[in-house]
C-alpha cells in the first residue's frame, strides 16, 4: 500500500497532510466537600475504572489537587466533563472537572 502511494504523487501529497487527532486530558480537581465515595463512583461510572484504580485516582486528586482520569479526542473529553459536572450538581456536590490538551 505504501509503495502504491509512493508511485502516485497526488496520493503522496494528501497523505503527508494527515495529523494524529488532538487529544485532551480530563482531570478531576480536589475540593473540601465532595465525599470520597462519590468521587470513586464518578470514576467508575464515567471513566470505566475498576474500584481499585478509581480509589487510587481519587486519592491522587485528594493529595495532589488534581489527577488525570482519561485522555480522549476533544468531543468525547468535553462530553465527559459535562456529564461529571451535571451528575455532581444533581447530588449537590461542588466537584470540579476540566479538560486540557495533551501536548
Ligand atoms: N477532598 C475530598 C474530601 O476530603 C475528596 C475529594 C477527592 C474531592 C477528589 C474531590 O476530585 C476530588 N472529602
């Protein structure tokens, strides 16, 4: 397939423009009020983590102020942030979730 492209100037020029998709980290931020158990549930529910890994990430946020929950293309990362914030507000918790480009 590569050889065929190399024999075709037009296809080769198009191929060179392809970039890997921009990826975004989704982060949870610490606060003093959201219960630890609630954060673990969030990590399991929205980031498909097992209990043990969810606990480790929750404790990293608690101890260090923030931690990465997952890395996704922009639209999926933005959806995760919205879902987490909406779920937290439904339960009257101030949990903060944000995203930033994975450079
Ligand atoms: N600091 C919170 C507490 O002591 C727990 C917590 C962990 C809150 C992670 C938010 O993203 C968070 N109850």
